[in-house]
């Protein structure tokens, strides 16, 4: 990988009314002409994303949104789309050009309900005398950070960048690990990577690449093979690996070949912890045992790849579930950043690993499901449950396994 994936970048949303200078602010912050700037209201109609480096935070994504005061039926749709970006935003900039009212307060309320840190940007300070704005003192009394900025005054942009760095979520100043805390330094991890019709030509998929990098970053050893060569790989090792990680769709065959004393899990389960909340997804998988005739299941994916003839989400998992339950089940599938608002119609949601989303986006989806009383799990956990190797796949996470067994005992 030559660039940090968007899913691992700090996402910074830019909100405000039409024509307050959100796009010009984005261009000034990035020092590039990313967003179209116009004196006409409503120039930005869809969220515009720009990936860049922001030291010491590192890689970030700025998201420029449409005005929250847009008008008409189409305007309402634009506002809805702008507010929906908060599900994946880690930090926000609320931009004003001197006005403060219900629109701004609605944004503040939405951000604070989601516990998203933010800064109020008092833009166009070269044209507006903010010292005469009483609402600014009121914001400061509420301990809301407000920074005056102006395009062409780089010192004000530098002050804003420092405010972002100071108030950004602490987790983005720390090292996140996919697998490094599960293996000892110098230990060996054996990765089982199927190469079939679903695999991208000439490369590995993103979770596999990121896992390999995390192993190397933690001074451990990595061996990669296809499931057809797994038995030979195990025979050639002088000592067993500390962990075997497989693609979830090969779980059943890999489990049969790997001795029970060797820890085994999947890339999808690693990402359940890395990108979401493992405990919630583990408990969600138990809903598989309660599926009955006519139940609806939602298959949700973060990426928008073209499904193949034997797609894991649309073909294999539905087939395995139907065989396990001996019931006629209904399946819906969604791709990308949108999810149905009404999830109550589903008996279960099965999500992909979420490698194309950031953690906040995945947690927002978990929250939407649990708030409507709908269990949610992911591909790896569902497949492990279906094939009867659920607890074995969780053995590497003793606290999660203990919580599961405690829930079963109740």
C-alpha cells in the first residue's frame, strides 16, 4: 500500500450554512483547490472528501458538506445527506460567517449527542467584526472553542490546525493494532489466504495486507499460504505457529487441518475488534440459533464491489444459513455508506469486516441496530458459528469468550 486507506484516517466534517465559506476554508486548510468556490448559494451539493496528511495526527480525510440551511425538497435531501456524514466523522468544524441561530445550534446538538469533538470556525474574519457578536461570548461561556479565520491569513489557518490537533480524539494519537497485541515478538503467524474467483487479480485484499503490515510492525514473523497448501506448510514448520488466521470462507476446511491446540481465528474476526465492538458482534451471532421460517436477514457491506457468481455475502452465507436452519429465509443486501433507516424488519444483520469504513462508521451501524433491538454480527463470526467452531475462533480473546459463556449461563 502506498497510501493510508480512508478507513484508518481521522475524518473531519465541515458543516455550516450555505455560502459561509466552507469550501474556501477546505481549500485554505489543504492549500489546494479541492472544492468548487462560488458566490452563489448551494454550490456544494454532495459531500466532497479530501485525503491529506495533518501532522502530528497523520493521515486525515476532510469532508465538505452542503449547507444545513438548504431549501426545498432537494435541499432537504442535501441536508439529510450532510447530517448523515456525522456517522463516520471523528471531528467536526462548524463554520459561520457571522450568523448564529437555530441551524448552528442544531448542528451542535447533533455533534454533542454523538460525542463528536468540534471547533466553531468564525470565518471571513477579514470582513466580519466578531468582537461585536454577543453570541461568540456565549459560546466561550459554554466552553466551546471558537477560532477566527480568513482566507489569505495563513496564521489563522495555523491556529485552526493547532485547535484540531489539540481536540482530536486521543485514539488517533495512539497506535492501533489489528493483531500485534495477540502475538509475542518473534512469534510466527500463519495466514491462510484463498485465491479464487473473488480474489482481486494480482494482489491481496486490504484486510490481509493490513494484517501482514501489523505483524511486521510488531517484530513478528509471517507465513502466507493458500488453504490447499496449508497441510504442507504446517508439516514444514519445526514448531507450531502462535496463531493461524484464515479467510472466513475457508474456516471449515482450515479448522479441520489445524490442530486444536493451535489458536485459530479469521481476518474478519480480527476486524470485528479493530473496526467495531467484538463483544456486541459476538452476542449478535447467537441470534443465528433463533432464526425461523420467513425471517429476514440483512447482508451489509462497506465496499461496492461487483458480486461474483459465488459471492460470500449473497450466495455462500445465505446457503449455509438455510442449510443450518432448514428454514426458508429472506435476504436483503446493501453496499456502501447507506443503510435502511428501519432495521426492525430484520431478525439479524450480518456485516462484512468493514475494512473500507473507519471505526466510528462501524460503531454507528452497531448503535443503529442495537437501538432498534436487532442483533448484528459480521461475516467471520457468523461463519464460525454456522460451522460449529465459534468458541474456538474466539479462544484468542479470553475476555470476550468468558463474557459469552457468562451470557450463555444466564
